[in-house]
C-alpha cells in the first residue's frame, strides 16, 4: 500500500475514534423517577397541593465544563379536586363538585444546564406535556358526558437545581404552568404549578 494512503487511513481512523470517544464523554443517558407536589389553580378547584409520581429517562450533553443541555422524557401524574364552585360555574354541563381528578402526562422538559461546580447543575427551560388520559365523568349533562374537561397540550417553564453525585442525580425544580388547561370554555382559567423532586441514575 502506498505509504501516503496508509498514513491517511490511519489518521482518519484515529481521528474518528478520538471524536467518538470525546462525544461519548460529553453525552450521558440515564433513568429518573420522582414525586410531584402540584396544584391546579382556578375557581373550579380546591387549590390544595397533592402528590403524584413520575418516571422516565434523561439525557445530558455538555458543551464545556460550565454549560450543557439536559432533556427528559417522563411520565408524570397530577392530581386535583373540584370544589363547590365547579358545579356553579359548569352547571349547564353537569359539572361534578368534589370530584377527584387524575391527569397523566408525557412530559418533555428541555433545560439549559449551568454547572458552577461539577457537583451542581442549575437548570432552566421550557417543558411541553401531552395529556395521555384524564378522569372522565366530570361533566354529566346529556350530550356532554364524553367531553374532556382538560386540553391535551400544555406548556410550562421549569427551573431548579440538581446534585451530581457520581452516577446519582438528585434534583428539585419548580414547574410554572403557562397554558390554560380548561377544555370546556373560558369561564375559568386552570393552570398547574408546583414542585418536582427526582432521583436519577446514569447508565452511560
């Protein structure tokens, strides 16, 4: 083989291997699970904080020592309860007061990660959530029994912090809902707010 060609091939292989190794060192994948402490605001709900669960996967990519991005794909549960005004506001639809509400979302937060130290990440960014299923029977008037009370899509802002203890990740952040969740009409604005606590484990 021509020495020049051999040199080019060897150089290409070494460069590709080094690039792949560098990329692998910057990209980390893992699993995460945790608890939600959320409440739904609006005149229709008791506005009490209730607990829920979450579980999913995360990926983080570092641009340099200080800055990176972290994304997650998580299943997240939210709970709430309608109050006495729910029937008053939505009596035409047969609104049920005192009903327990369960909302299950698939959420995709995409956050900028600032690391003042390797052990601490400060996270902030948008989150989009899609409502997979919701409590039915909140509306019982004829013709409205099958109508969903909550919209499918939801956007919010999340911010908080995360401890990076080797392969263990311990996080806490606040979620501020930006979307009106009311899928019935505009009589009342519903948004959810609260805290999310997580425990993650780095697989790669």
